[in-house]
C-alpha cells in the first residue's frame, strides 16, 4: 500500500513579507511506516513571485495537513 503525500506550508517572504508557499512530496510504504523519498518541490512568494530556496529564520510558519497525492501516468 505505497502512497505519496503532498506537504504544504506557508511563511512570510524575505523581500516583501507576502505569503510564500513551499511544498514537498514524500512516500509511505504502509500506514505505520515513516515517510521516505522526501523531495522538495519548491517555494515561491504569491505576492512578488520570487522563488526562495531557503526559509528565513523568524516569522510564523503555517503547516497544512499532508494530502494523499495519487500519481497518474501522463
């Protein structure tokens, strides 16, 4: 029962203080296993459009619950 999960969080932009949305994908082999194969999707400010590779210290980070993300063949 291998499942992939999407994780999202939001924090203030270091340039304009707008909301930065950051995402990652992780895999669980079963319901009781730890997540493995964690990959950062990226982070971008929704106000100024700046891509951010790292989160600045300080400020509040909002974590959203993981979402089961099915992979579809394209």
